[in-house]
């Protein structure tokens, strides 16, 4: 019996985690450590808004009028939050944060504001003259003989033989998107590759739709450059090659590539297996004194 060749996949989220901390990537995607990860309400906040946006697009595709979509979905954050909670992987643990536990009404109120803003954006910004409109479009495209690139595009619009991409980000750190270096934005390049592989064109329009939870504000960051597919592949190849080389390492060697960071180390599910934990200046000074 021939041994089946199982193709590996790489996505933007994998590249992002690898760039954040290769060791964390090693345990999650190579060793596939089954240590339960903690899921916080803040993380499910964005998932809930995404689920509401997906329903709004489905209704829009069915020709449902704006006032009906708004009536059906408005202020339904609690419903979508529960749906997002149900989708947590069985091994992972949901833990109530202080914000959620002590200020649940404010949490839900904030969620409804985010959900309503996104629904209004979809209805007002995406006009009805499109040819096709896709929510959560999944892709798996060959990169080489052993590897596929994969991704889920939040909103894909096809119009006049052109493709337009909108990627929804629900975050408390919207300031990180105020300025984007489009010459090195790996997520948009990954989507370019996926779209080009299917349509043989680079997306005419790419935009991050940012809902900032702290500001209670939605804004767009439109890409102002379009690179040829050869340059897109070149940019992606640097990251994908680094990951492929890393996959051949043994655990002892992989752990040496850890990038300690306060928040990343605090919430890392694999910190017990890593010897390079974050330490603040005070802890380092105390250790030096003891030595």
C-alpha cells in the first residue's frame, strides 16, 4: 500500500505567529501540543461580530432589504457571543475576564454597538451593483509540491471582472492600523496570491475594516499600492521558506528561537515547555544581585 502524501498548509495566521514567536509556532503547529489554550471574552468579542457580519452578507445576497436586515440582527450581540462560545475547541478553556465578570452589561452594550456599526457598514458601503458577494470565503491553493497556502477572506466582492477584498478587524488596538506599510503587509500579499491563483488578477481594492472597541469607532485603511504577482510571491517566499526550514528542527533547537514578550509569554499555553520566559527589569536585577 502506497504511503499517502499529506500536504502541509501555511496561512497568514501561522506566519504571524511564527514572526511573533517561532517557539510558540513550533509547539502549536509542528509538535501539535494538545495543551488547552485559554479563550477570553475579549477574543470572542471579535468572533461574535464576525458571525453577525456573515449573516448580514448572507441576507444581503438573498435580496433582503436593509431595514429588515437591521431589524433582524441589530442588538443581537449576546446571541452571536453564545454562538462563538459554542465553537470553542473541546480541549480549550473559556475563562471569564474581570471586565466580563464585573461589567457584563457594559460588555454587551459595547458588543451591540460594534455589531450594529458593522451591519450598517455592510448595508451602506457595499452597493447592490456587485456580481457576487462572498462572506468567509475559504481558499487552499498550492504553493509548491508539498505545501498549500490557505486563508479565509472575510468579504470578497466580484464586480465587472474585478475582485475587491474587505478584511474585518475588531480590536482594542486600532491605533496599530493607523499607519500600514503596504510594501510589507503579509496578510494582503497572502490574499493577493490566493485571489490571483483563482482569477489570474490581483485584487483591484484591498481594505482593512477596523472597529476599535476602545474608541467605539469604525474606520477603513485602504491599500494604496498594487504589486505585481512576482513581487507578491517573493515577499511571501521569504516567510514561507523560513517556516519550512524551521519545521526540520528538533525541540531543543526550536526552543532557542523563543522571543520573550510580556503579554505573549503571559498568555502562552506552552510556557511550561519553554525556558525563555519574559522577565521584567526588576526580576532581572534581583537575579543578578543573587548571583
